[in-house]
């Protein structure tokens, strides 16, 4: 479980960086950020936080029941 959560965390972090760079490069002062890209950015943050919590929880609760 911890390995899967860690892999999800890494891939979500990479997608967060890519989406963030796209938003920075495509945002104009007149129109603001693209709402679709903003949703993708927030979705990746939710995945990052969830997978990080699962990774930490499985590390400390491994073998304890």
C-alpha cells in the first residue's frame, strides 16, 4: 500500500508542476487563469494530499492492527 501511495504521490506532484507551469505561461493579465486548468491544479493538490496521508499512515500502521 505504501509503495502504491508513494508512486501516486510522485506522479501527482509531477502533474502539479506541469499544470502549474502551463498556468503561469498561459495566464494573461486581462483574462486571468483558465478555470479548467485551475480545476486540474486543485484536483492534483487533493490527490497529492490524500496519497501523502495514505503513505504516512501505512508507514506507521504497517503491521499494527
